[in-house]
């Protein structure tokens, strides 16, 4: 199926659906200037995720992990929502999209105007103390490249994002599963769909007979299996076009 036909098929599905949800991943923010994790040149080429993204490493050597976090902050601090984030916010405003479940921690869906956003892996704009559980929001997570310390107990704080070895926030997990159970259509946008349990969300939806519309620059683990319509291309272009067709 060529791109325009795939978009039209997806738009028809969405027009007929009563409960559309979206699962997004790092790919939706690439056109905002934030590299994804697994494509060539991604952050995990420089930092081994088994080491740098694991909570045990943070507990052992938070200063070392903050070096990687500061690099991540440098990449994300000037990022703004792109047309793909804005198209999803627009679909929600029109009452068509019920919720965005995102694996991203960059806050760009909220900045684009999405209201019902479930943050599966947390948000880098909040800090938490693993020692005394103090939490605080942060305007700009920069800290002059010095790891921030807890104002209560003095330990180095951690961004409230989910590291490997940590639990998904229980509310986010439960709500995402409930949404996937209610959905009759799901947009799977810019994710390699390999990191569990976020990767289970499209499967839960599919089990409940939801149509799976996948939008990615390349095929993924789900493309040949549960995807009903595959829209290949950069989502900064394809999502606004899909919105146009849904609203026509
Ligand atoms: N448009 C559409 N898709 C894109 C674009 C784009 N402009 N750019 C990249 N992609 C696709 C890539 O082809 C890839 O399939 O986005 C996907 C990004 O995949 P990953 O880098 O694996 O990111 P993600 O799926 O979000 O990773 C999940 O892994 O380590 C973690 O916690 C981290 O939340 C993250 C999780």
C-alpha cells in the first residue's frame, strides 16, 4: 500500500472508532531535535544502557550517571513540540483521541497541549530523593552540571524517570492497561516497541480487537504481526496529514 492509501485507510479506521488511544516513543521527538535510543547515532551508542540506565548504577555512583544525564539534558533543553505532537493534541481537542501513553520523559506532549498524557517512564522535569523520598518539580533541569542535592537530607537526587530495574509507576501502568482494554483503535507512533511492559500495550489493545495503526520510519517488531496499517515516514509529516484526512 502506498503512503497516501495507508493514510486514507487509517483515517477511515479513526473516523469509525469510538475510543482511539496513542502509544508514543522516542521517534516522535526526533524532529524536535532529540535523538532516539536505538537508531544509529542514538544516546545508547555512547552510553551502554545496561550500565548507565540501570538503577543499581545510580545507587552505586550517582555522579557518573549524572554525567550521562547532563548530556541528555543538553540534547533536550531547547527542544520544542513538533507538528506530530501538535497533531496528537489537536486530535484530543476534537474529542477523537482519548489519551496519549508516552514512553518519553521530555514533556513535549504536554507543551503541545495534550491534556490526558500517561507518562509510562516518568518525567525529567521532576526530581526525587531515593533516600528520604523528597520530591520537587524542576523548571529547567540543568543545575550547572552539578548533580542536584536533596534539600532535606543532602543526598544526590534522581530525575523521576524509570531506570531499568525500577517499577513502572503503578498508576501509569494500571491506567495504560485500562485504556488498552477500552480502545478500539491505537496509534503506535515512533517506538521500536521492544521495551516491556510498554511494548505490551498494543498487544492488549489488539486482543480486544482494536485496530493497530503504526507510524514509523522503519518496520518494527510489531509491523509484520499485529499492525493493521503501517504508515511509513517521518511523523512530523505523516501525523498532520492523518489529522487533515480525519477532519475532512
Ligand atoms: N518518525 C517516525 N519514527 C521515527 C522517527 C521519525 N521522525 N525517527 C525515529 N523513528 C523511529 C525509529 O525507527 C524507532 O523505531 O522511532 C523508534 C524509536 O525507537 P527507540 O529508540 O527504541 O525508542 P523507544 O521505542 O521510545 O524506546 C523505549 O527504551 O531505553 C528506553 O526508556 C527508554 O522510553 C525508552 C524505551
